[in-house]
C-alpha cells in the first residue's frame, strides 16, 4: 500500500480541474474504499480517484495492444494527444505540428506512420482538433531524462481545426464506433473524415 499512497499524493498536483460525477457502487466496495482511506489516511475521494485512474490505465493498455488487422498499409490514423497524462504533450503537438508518443510500447506507434499518411490528432473530451500528413521520418528525443523515449514525426500541411470534430460526430460520419482511448488507431475509412472536415 505505500506505493498507492505515494501515487495518490503525486496525482494531487496534476488535478487542477475536477468535475463532479455520481456513481452508485455496491456496499461491499464502499466498505473497501473506506477501509483503504482509513488505512492510508486519505480522503475517500482521493482513493476512489486513484482507483479509477489505475483502472483506466489498465483498460488503455489492453486496448493499445495492436491486433494484426491494424498492420499493413493504412493511410489514416487517429492519435490521442495524451492530454490527460500530460497537458504539455498535447500543447506541443498542436504548437509544433507533430505526432508524438512516449515509452514502450506506445512510442512505436509513430514508427508505423508512413510518408503522406494522414494523422488526425484527437483531444480527450473534445474530439479531432488537428490533422496533417506524416513525413515518414520518425525522430527521437529524451523524455524527462529517459533516452529516446519520445518518438515523433513532423506533420506536413498541418492544420488546426477552427471547430473540433467531436467523437460523436466522428462515429456518425464513419457509421461505426472508434476507439479513442488507444494511443493510435488505424482508420481505414479515414477519407470520409477528411472529406467531412474539408467540406
């Protein structure tokens, strides 16, 4: 439990904007949360938030495992800008016009972007906010002192949208569900998105 406690304390500084939500949980789970809060000398909210964050992390890791259907020559990709993990990553991608991912295995998604592939940048809770074409040249840089843990490509003809394309609208245009939690997903029918954006 000491690791959980330190992780909770560290996450406090990253939570500048919180929104209220209501969820009903079984009494047994409530008792566990209360026991953890007591044991760690933390609020129930801090414990529940960290448990949710860890659960989302596990779900993202499971989703990010690429299946063979996403390999090959896909010309369109949607890349999550990592805003919920690090707002600076999101800002850098938009200001520098790059597609970036961090650490193993996520950073290797960038290596799959071929020259002239269209990459849509997706901001959590907002939608597709920008797009550009891959250079095909993956560059590497250090991340918080870790050597080459950031892979990135400069996006050519980079465009920040005046009005983001929300997730619901993306699903409507493609007439199917899209996994936005994944670091990067192939969008075989991405031309429909490009046409909608440019119409």
